[in-house]
C-alpha cells in the first residue's frame, strides 16, 4: 500500500501537487473539529476515566494523553502541508489554468509564511508605542522610562527574531516571484 496518492501517468506536476494539497486540506478540515471537540469535552472524558483503576486507568490516560498531543500537531501539519503543496502547484505546470484560485493560494501562502514575522514586528511596534515590553517567560516587564537599555534590548530581540524568521520565507518566495510561470 502506497502512502502517497498515485496519479495517472498523464498528470502534470502541478496537478499532482494540487491533489496533494486537497488531501492535506481535507485532513486539516477533519482534524480541526476533532481536536476542538477533544479539548472541549476533556472534563467529561476525564470524568469517565477517573473512576477506572489499574491497567484500564493507565491505558485510558495514555490514550487520552496521546490523542491530546497528536491531534493538534497532525492538524497543524496538515494545514502547513496543504499550503506548501498548494503554493507549489501554482508554480508547476498544470493541465488547466485557474488564475483566481492561484491568487487565493498565493495570498494564503504569503500570509502563512510571513504571519510570524508580522506578529513579532507588531509586538515590537506595540512595545515602542506603549513604552513597555513584556516577556512572559520568565515574567519580565521593561519600561522605557525606568530601564531604557533593557527596553531597547527587548525591542531589538523581537526585531532580530522577526528578521531570522523572515529570511527563509523571503528566500522561498523570492524564488517563486523571480521565475516566470
């Protein structure tokens, strides 16, 4: 049994990538409600497991813990794989063009690739506007008025991390936009 969906020999690379993207998005759309349901029903599920004893308790808690750990990770990976193959399908030869779908896929791809950088730049900008930067672990607050060196080091940290995350995304998309379709 093959894990990769097999395409007919006449399929072009873009069609195969688009099909893989559809499968991944379908897995995401199935995994997201399952993950949400699992976390929303956690108290009720735990109430069923708590009275158990011995090996049944150990097996049930292990299965619950594995489901809580695996379901969100698999769902997030399915979303990322769907975006990856979707973007690849836009820039590979396909049997028929779909310009509107391609634009939507590229927009979602850009949003996915640059969202972490955007969030960090917004956090640095917010810190500058508020005059306070907050780190949650370890819990620290640095104020521009009382500790300007630590404040600007914190802002610089956010911007350096944003640049470090943006660089691979920029390299990936630069290659996509530089070559003709």
